[in-house]
């Protein structure tokens, strides 16, 4: 290794291992919010959540549409599992020893990308097919988009030389 | 540790021991500083996660808990004395709309969870209301006949309408249940949805919920069911037209069918006279 190649790695490595990656902390916090949004919708799907408090839009129209389920599985359950996975991954990724993990970075980026694409599809359905908006779905779409932007910070880490 | 390792590697590579020694010290000091900052960041992070968790658990827990607990009568109850015809007629109470002196009475035995009743309630009932009830030609009476074996929320829905009747919002609530039938029918518990609809029609939510989460009106709904069985009601909706001492059961549950039944009754009455 040359001097030029060592110092940047040294600097990056020192900073990354001593302080938890901010983007993963942001992802964890957003994913936790997402968990409760999805949990609320899932509880409603099970009939446990009572009437959906829907200040804006028509949650009932969206939740009772055929698009509220993928086969027998409510979309909210898929969202719940996705957010839990993102929370667990990001939480692992801020623990000492895993802060530079490219595997976690890759999974976070892939998960956030998949979630954003799925959420974009659901938003399209609300706008163009169901013609009704569910505020919780919109909140979830915003959350997963923010998570994706936060996950983009994994790209330099993935391009780094160290595992 | 990682930083120290790279610091040492750096010393060997560039071959400047003193500078490197100073560099290692500086690097270790920076590491300690960063570690302290990292620890501080983690503390803030856990604090934020804790706040989110507390708020989230509180909000979802309140929403679920407040709508789950409570014992709402959702099955027919044993009402003593219904074997006696007079008691049954006294106990079974349909909900009436229109002039009691109208020449015809249109009777429906309905189930709020039955799709056919929903269709009748939303398409034919408005016509009955507009063309027969409001013009004084007929009175409309709705009797509960929840098919509890196939419609798990039907009995509760019938009780819910009676709770709404306590607040003088029976017909508004009746229509609301039919309008949202596809939504509440598929839920595991419909209590929360029913309370929400009550608030939507202008009822006081707590009073309604307290009524719903009890056995209030279970006796009337059960008596109505028994009356339906006594009248051999075969299915829901069963529509009957009564007038001039005659009672006809509709085969075609449409507004036209009702008009035809009324015309037939009038013709029979005229022929009898």
C-alpha cells in the first residue's frame, strides 16, 4: 500500500469504528416509526385496532380494496416485517465491530431499495387505481423513501476496500 | 484498536519513527475522543429510540386495547317466555318508519352482514322511503334476523343499531352499516368500526361503546329472530307487504316487486268488496 492509499483508509476506519454511522442510526429510528405505523394498520386488518383514525383521505377505501392484500397476506404485515428487518439490520450495523460491515450496508441498501419500489407501486395504486389515499400508507411511503436516502450513504462504504 | 493498527502500519511503511510515534499518540487520542463522542451519540440514539418506542407502544396499545376489551353480547340470548305467542309479539320490536295509519306496511327481516340486505338497503330502501313512506302510502318496519351461523358480526350489528336508536340515530346508523358492510364484515372484531360509525352519525362515542360492550338490546334482537323463525323466514332479506288484511311475501326483492304486491293486494281487496 502507498502512503496515499493508507491514510484515507486509516482516517475512514478510525472514524467509522469509533463513532456509530449516523445514517444507520437514522434508518433505525425511521424503521421504528415505520414499525408502529405498520403495526397500527395490521391491528386494524385484524379488527383489533378499532376504527381507523383517518384525518386525511379515505383509509377504509384503501384498506378494503383488493390491493390491501398480497394473496392472503395484508400489505401491512409485509411492511411490518420489512421495517423490523431494517431496524434489526441497522441496529446491528451500529454495534462496535460491525460499523464497517459491507454485508449489513448491502442488505440495508437492497432492503430500502426494495421497500421504496414496493411503496412506490402502492402509491401508484392509490393514485391511479383506487383513487383514494390512506394517510398511513403515505406516511409509510415517506418513511421508506427517507430510509432509502439514508441507505445511500452505504454506497461509499460498499465501494471501500475493507470488509 | 483499528486506528492504532493502521497507525502502526503507517509508521513501518513511511519509516519515520518519531513522527510516527507522535502520529500514533495523536491517533489514539483522537480515537478516545471519537469513542467518547460515539458513546454520547449512542446514548442520544437510544434515548430517541426509547421515546419513539414509548409513544408508538402507547398509541397502538391504546387503539387496540380500548377497542378489544369489554364483553359485547354477539350471540342470541335466552329470553324467557318467548314460547308464548303474546309475549313473543310484545318482545319482538321492529323499528318503524312512516305513518302508522298508512294502508300498507312493508316488513323486512334483515341481517346487516348479508350482502343482499345491503343491496336492498342501499338501492330499494331509498325508493321505499321516497315514494311510499314519505307519501304516506306505506309504513316500513325493519326486524332483525341475523344469521349468526354464517355472519359472525350480524348479531352485534343488530345490537349496534339498537344502541344507535337510543340516541335517535337508528336509520342513519342502519344505512351506515350497509354502506360500510364490506369493510366491517371482514374484520376479526367489528366493535371498533361500529363505534367509529356511531361517531360518524353524530352519536356520543363513549355512551354508544358502553351500550355495545354490554348485553343491552340482546333480548329484543333475540326476540326478533324468534319471530322470524315463527314466521318461517327462509332467508334474508325477506320482504313482506301487509295491507287490507293480507300479507304477501315478495319473491322479487325489488321496488317493482313491492309495487306489484301492493297492487295485487289492492286488487284482491277490491274484488273481495
